[in-house]
């Protein structure tokens, strides 16, 4: 997330031509945004940190636990 914010700040500084960033090439200015894209789209899933995947696994585990409790409950109607 820090790469994303750093990239946005660099883009604003370059666009408004403020300070030494005004002299930098756009390639250097946009490189933190490219690194953030690679991190969020590639490396997180490689390292198993994909949040949706983790949440889906947890949701399925809780669902199975509720179903198991419902069928094992001695107070079932029926």
C-alpha cells in the first residue's frame, strides 16, 4: 500500500513540477505504481496472501461447522 501512495505523490509532484521530482523521467515516477501492481496482482497470490481466497476458505469452514452443528443438535425438530 505504501508503494501505491508513494507513486501517487510522485505523480502529483511531477505533474505539478514541484521540486527535484520535476526533473525525473516519467519512467522513474511511475515505477512505484508498477511495483504496487506487481505486488497486488502477482506476488500476493504466489505467497498465498490473496485476501479473497483466505476469506472464502474461512467462510466455507464456518458454513460446514454450522451445518455439522445443526445435524448433530439433540434439539432438532423432526
